[in-house]
C-alpha cells in the first residue's frame, strides 16, 4: 500500500491499495502520546473497503477502520493507539478482504503521532 497518486486537486496526494493484504509501514518518532491515521472516506455508491492499523508489533491491539462514508467523501481521523512510549516506532496498516480479489481503494492521507 505505498502508491502515491495525484488524480485531482480534490483528492490531492494519498497512499492507496486495491489488493487485500497489501501493507504500508511508516516509521515515526513519538514523544509519548497517541498515534492516529488520517484517511478519505469513500463514495456511498461503492462498496467501502477497510484497513487494520497498529503500532509496532501490536497486531492484536490493532484498530479496524472502515472507509464507509455517511455522506459525501470527506477526510476523517481515527486514533489507533494511546499512551505510546517515547521513541522510535512504526505504524503499519493492512488492507482487509479476500486475498487476490480487488476491493475499492482505501485512501490513506497521513499518519499522526504526538
């Protein structure tokens, strides 16, 4: 999940993937706080895709994020971990679904850490 795209000014730049089990890993330095994922919700006419995100190897503590929109597509942020210790970490996200069967692209805009 590390393809950068710039289709229209409205979409700007984002990472996206269409094949389930695709992963994106982003190294971050955290001063001791929260980690969050910023993404673009999807058009209601399309079946929404989802990603699972976690910090370091805490897959069991991962958060499932749906790209489902309650209206028009819009940016949204979801906290995936709280009280992360100070230091170098990584945030990893994996597109959900049946391996080998394309899904609606999940558009990841950014990673936040405090």
